[in-house]
């Protein structure tokens, strides 16, 4: 079998990458040793940046409808509500999706898989990678199906989306350095009879732990429970039965609750690791194969999806447009620093919730519940915290593909800011998988000249320099934004220079 790209792993990262390659009309083969998409909930948090990506190919609304948005959080200490935070203003004005969405991973995967099926593509289920080699021309992989039959797949490139125990990463010999938290972590999807309403995320704060209840779709009693066992709990995760989890929940929360049904649960050690580089030759890593970390902040699945989103347009430039292989080097250049930062920040979040020192316990149970609501209404706080959690704040300012000429509030390497034009999102104009040139004009612009300069390599929009746009960018006169296909700013400059635009496109393409 011959193809342009072999994707190993059909979880959310692999499926989302396959969707992007479908949009670029790139031929690919995607394999997974599972029989089909996961029937379990697993990862549940879907961030705003992921929904912005999904909006481009039409499944964002469907995913939102299938999930649950928590309107507020309540903080419980010793069985009583001691504080509350409303999320109504959390990400307002920053994105069309100013919230965190809770959707079961199984539903999420089925939607991505449905998109592939509707576009004539499928996953080779019950198929696993045995071995592979690569040279300057491509990758040769040996795969095995459920019957034991082997097949050779020849591909120009291969992407390992095959999880924390990635055979792709191990075969490439990449480092996967980091550490392991001593505490055992548990998750359980259950149905509960209790006194709290389903519109809130409930966090039970104790001296040694935090136990969180996330409202899930499927009825007012459906929740995801997340918590930890105490230090010194030395059992093998595989030996722990659900009854032990329920006893721990009751002990840590001090709540009277009746868990009437258990849909799924899992117990495991939390690891935090990332690779030393995201690629070797024509082989790349994405998602958990490249980085794993604590579940704090619901970042993991979303980060893997952004890995693929970053890589897909670069593979498309090489495969469809004959661009230099050098553009692929920016994948590691841009995503590795993000992985490092992700591991550091989620570790800190996890320590705030699990640290058992007297100071951490005092802050967690006696201070935080009473200041949380103020913090979530305080714009200077939300303007920093929401971009981090939602991943809209990720930037590639240090990338070799980012170029800023002029003084702006925004810089090349930033995600295109969200704003409205005549009541519609700027992102409504940016759905096609291509470069986008936007000239924000305080007068007339040479449309014919710009069209000729682009030569069909980017679409083109002239937008009046409205006051809201001028304020966001910090600009008072005409300026130019050239967006990459992933809607990150590649080139930003005062005025319009055809030579500079052509030079940028020539170098990147």
C-alpha cells in the first residue's frame, strides 16, 4: 500500500489530524489497534481553541450541543458550600466559545470519525504498527491486522499519534523525560442523587485533596468525578475496585450522596513527560506520544489536536505545493516550547490541588473559596487566565516563520484576535484551509495590485479599520495581516508592501 501520510493511532489527535489532511486533499492511511472509537468517556474537556478549529469544518456547533457548559463553580468545604464563581464573563469578547465544554471522548471521536466517513475515508481498525524504517524518500512500515496478516505501507511521512506508550517514539529513540506523582489518581463517570444542581462544577476542597464533580450530558444526574487517593496508598491501580473509590469520595468530600450507577472508572499514576524533539527525519509525533501531564486544566487532548493542526498545513505545503522540507522544521520549533510550558503549568495546578502542606491546605480551604468569585469577575485576572486555559493564548512569536514590521499590541506568531465585523465573527471569513491576507484600511487600497502580488497563493480581504480593530491591534493607519492556514499571524506590518508579502510567501512556501 502506498500513501502520502501514515497516521498511527486513531484517538482524538489522530482523527483530528486525519480530518485536516482530508481538507487539504492529502492521501493518508490511518491505523489503530482498537476495534473502533472508544466507548468510554476518558478526556472530557474541550477548549475554545479546539472549537475554533472545529468551526472551520462544521462540527463545533454539533459538539457544543452534545456537551455541557458549566455556568458556575461552587466550592465545598466540610460538606458545605463556602464560595461560588460564575463563568458568565469568563472569556467574553475573546472568542465565540467563551467557556470550557464537557463532552465524552467517545462522542467526540465518533463525530470526527463521522466526518472522515462522510468524505470517503476510513480507519484501518484492529491494525497495529509492527516495525518501520525511513530514508530520504519516505517511510516503510510493517503493520499487522487482527488475523495476524502483515502488510507493508510506504508513505512519504508518518505521524505517531499512538499515545504514551508510543511504538513510533520508542523506535525513533527519542527521550521522554519527566517524573511521576506518587499519588494515585482516579476518574469515575457516575449518576448521583444529591443536593446540588447540574449547572455547576462542584469542587470539594479538603486539607489533603480536591475532589471535583463535572456535570456531563446525558441527564441531570450524570457527572465525572475526579480525585486522588492519599499519599502512601501503595496498591497497584489494577487491583483497586470501584467500592474503594466511593469510600474515598465520601471521606474526602463529607457529602451525603448516593451514587446510583457507575458507567466507567479508571485509576492510574499521573506522569509528566515530554519528548526532546517532535520529529526525526520524515517521522513526527503528536499528542500523548509527545507529551503527557496531569489532567489539571483539561489541556491534554486539546494540545494533541493543536499539534496536528500545526503540522497538517505544513505537510500540505510540501506535498501539494512542492515547498521545501525546511517548513517542517518549524513544527518542532513551535510545538516543543508549548509542550514544555504545558508540563510546567499543569504540574503547578496539580500541586495546588494535591499539595498537603499546611500552607497549601489553608489557602485551598480557607482563602480560595471566598475570593474565587471576585477573581473570576476581575477582568485583569480573566484576561490572563482564560487565554491560558482555553489555549487561545498560545503563540509562536519566536518562530522563524513569524515576522512583525511595526509597533502593535498584537504580534506575528499570535492567534488571530477574535472580533466582530457588522455583527459577524472575523473567523467566518477564515474557514478555508489556505493563507489569508487581510488589509485593514483607513482609506482605499490597490486591490488589483494585491491580487497580482498574491498570484492565487492566498485569499484576500479588505476590512475597514473600525475602532474596535484599531484598539485591538493598537493601529491608527492601514496595516496588513497575513495569516497562516492555522489562523496564526505569519506577517504583520504597517501599510501594505507587495514586495514584503511576496518575499514572505516565497520563503515559507
